[in-house]
């Protein structure tokens, strides 16, 4: 996840798609006393979220929402369509590394799925393998 926030990739994607009317929710699923925990008083601002552009940051200290979506890694990206159907789940892109330089030239699965939806097509790649740290911090959700 760090490579996507430190490179500005996550913020750019968030700005781009929220400007198109997509709702972007960042879910932080860390319990008190664990790495990544954010108190409600902190306003959900931690681990790069402060520089992000989500529509809202949701706190999930019990991990119930992350578990319900089957999140395994952070970031684990999800797209829910207007009918409430999950149409994409997986990695943000096809470069499962920690190198920021790998963001450039990567195939962004989230952007591609949203483009498919905007064009009225079924999402061509609805599931990919998420990569990153094992889930303890954040799940990203976008809804068209």
C-alpha cells in the first residue's frame, strides 16, 4: 500500500474517479492496540490516508466489514456497482511489488474496471489476487 500512497498513485486514482461521481470509501479494519489502529477521535487519518482523497473513511475496529468482504491484503480493492453488486475484487494493479517505480506502466485493474462499467460493459477482469501486507489496516471500496 505504501508504494501507492508514497507515489501518489492512490490519491490520483481517488481524485480522478470521485470527480466522475464514484464514491470511494476507505475502510480501516484495525482493532485497538494493533498496528494501523485509528481512534474515532483521530478522524480516520493514518498511514497515508491523510494525503488521500476518499469520499469517506470508515472505521471497522472489529474487522467485521473487512471479513465480510473476504479481504486478505491491504490494499484489497473492491468495486460495488449502483445495484449493490460486487463487480471487482482484488489488487489495484498487476505489479505485486513494493517498488514505487513499478506503479508507472502498471495495468490498473480498478481504473480498467470502472472504465468497463462506464462504457456499459461487464468488467473484463472481475477478480485478481490482492497483494500487499496481510489485512490488518485497510480495505478500499469504490461504488459507481
